[in-house]
C-alpha cells in the first residue's frame, strides 16, 4: 500500500507514511478519512522521506483545495501539519502544498521525523 496512516484519538495525532508511490486518489481517501473521523483538528505528521514519485505540481492544488475548503466552511479547526521530506524536490512540493492549502494552521517542513514529532508535541501544549 503506497500510503499508510493511523489516527490516534487519544494523542490527537494523525500519522501518514508515504512508502513508495501514491496517487491523487489515495490522497483524497486519506483526507476524507481524516474528515470522517473528525480528526482535522489533530496534529498531523506526514512522512514522505521514502517517497520515490511525487504528484505533479499541477495536481497539488486540487488536493490542497480539500483542506482549504474544510477551513473556509468553518467545520472546525485544522490542526498543525509537519511534513517530513528527504530532498529538495520533495521540499518544493511540500512548500507548494502549504502555500496552496491556505488553511488557518501552522505548517512546517522537516528533514527528520524526530524534529517533526518534537514540534507537534510543542504545539499541543
């Protein structure tokens, strides 16, 4: 499975790991599950360090629009997002997503999952 995720209600944390490749449809399913589980307000760690293929630049916008729509509909808070990347190409795509998502939330990009975890923990209080 190219995209694996867990939703931890006790920790109020969503963790997603991109293993090899992912599709746009899998990203929509992931976002849909977060919304369905009422977890948009949770801190999110998206680990893309093992990604070998990225969604094309022109398709990042529609994916980001899902988050933007949720935020604009005021269905609830959108929690902080930590994106972990391994290289410059991934960093550019993560920055593009953060810019286009335009939700009222903190987004940071990291080179290591440990740093991302520490940041998310500090955001929760």
